C-alpha cells in the first residue's frame, strides 16, 4: 500500500461517533499534505467525503456541502463516488429543515430506483447502498409514524458491518425508531450495542449509557431498573473520570430519574442537591433553577406537594438573598407546573399554610435568641 492510500484509509478508519471530531479531523489534516505530494484524484475525493461526514456531525452543513461539491470536481466520471456524494448531500439536507428535507426525499426516491442499474458488485458499491439505507432511515424518523421497513435494513447492517461508525449510527437509528414507536425493549437492545461500540470514546459511551438507562426505566421491571441503576452509575463514574462536566450533570439528572422510578426518592433528591450545590459553586443560576425544578417535580410525583412548594419558595428566597435581585421570573414556570398538577385552589392553600408555618418558626427563633431582661 502506498503512502497516500494508507493516509486516506487511516482517516476513514478513525472512529467518529459523536464526540471524536478532533481525532478524525487530525487524521484528515495529516493525510492532506501526503496527497499534495502524491496527487490522486480518487483519494482526494475520498478524503473530502470523510471531511463531509465530520462537518455534518459538527452541524456545519454549509462546510459539508462545500466539501461534497469539491468531490465532483476531483472525480467527475467516477460513478460510485458521485452516487455516494449525492446521497451524502441528501443526509446533510435532511438535517437542514423541512423544505431541504422534502427535496432530499425526492432525490432519495430517484436514487433508490436507479441503484440496480449502476450496481458494480464491489465493496465500494456496498458503501453506497449502506449510505442510502442510512439516509432513508434518517428521513423516516421525521415522519409522525415512521415506516418500519426503513429500519429493518439498518438493523441488519448494524449487526453485520465491520465499520464501527456505520454500526454505531445504525444502532442509534434503530433505538430512536423504537423509542418513537414505544418499544423500549428493542431500544434497549440497540443501545446496549451502542454502548459496547462507543467504549473507545468516553463521551459517546456516557451519552449512550444515559439513553440506555432512560429506556430501561420505561420498561419498569425490577430487572430493568437494576440494570438502569448499574448503567447510570457507570456513566456517572466515566464522566467524572474523564472530566466531562456537562455529561456528569446529565448523568446526575438521569440517576435521579432512575432512583425515583425505583421508589428511592431520598436518593434522587440527594443527586439533585449535588447538582444544585455544583450550580452554586459555579454561580450558574440557570442550572440552579433547573435543579430546583427537578427536586420539586420529584416531591410532587410522590404526592408531597407541600415539600414541592417549599422547595420552590425557599430556593427563590435563597437566590434573591444571594444575588440581591428579584428572580421571580425564573421560578414562575416552576410554580405554574405545580399549579397545573394540583390546581390553583390547593396551591393557594399550601402557600398560606407554609406562610403561617414560616411566621411561627420566625417567632420561635426570635424568642430563643431574645436576651432575658
């Protein structure tokens, strides 16, 4: 194998997942000067296709389209690469919005009907048919009732292909379809496979574990809840180990949900308190209010509406004192959700009773601290 081919293949083999864009981009950047020294149009086109995948994952759709346009300039007569470029452009368009998605659907129908006529019976053509299958599944997910036939080829591909990225995306697509069609058992199977594939990428593994824990909670069986507890604890540990702060916060929230589903409300509250303390330490008001909302919801789920109200009211007062400002607008949606759950009359009654209790507590404290004459 010559140097240029080896460099391009390294860039193609480097797993992307959802969080390894820098590593793949580095492999692409390393291959580019090799192709400058040994210009081969087909290899340059393949490198540009790999770049388009990275840019698509980064949601740089303009950049992805530019990379795909450049492919055509390098290999205007290569049927396989041109087909692959067209289908990849459809996948970019699917992500752009309703109108580009509609045009992509029309193009995919046209491509699908012409595939057999251009079949080359080569491994390279298999990449084209795989790309078509991925695009059709991604398109179907946007339908109110996704067509199951769009996902059967993906399920088979995910189990059979050796390309890690294709398998990972395939399992994610099947899981998304299963969640959308209320089939948590199938979603769990696909996400377990995604977790195993994502182990080289801690961020992707943590994300996959969080998703898996959520669907296991939906199964609501003792065995599933036990697996969910193990899964989310590992996700939390991995996030901490690798300094993934945002994902650690997400894992804490998910762990609170798992504990709540298992009837362990106190443990769930502890996890959210940890989240709230981190928010205070980081002066993150948005995260603090979100944590308060989760705690209030956890209390409300158990029927403890008084504690739900007190959590909101006391957190409001604490934040106002800490910031010397009026944070009422931030807490109003939390009260609105509680009002919708229990009704305005009951909320008013709880508010009045809590106010009386607070005044009584203040009086008791004042009497205890008053010096005898």
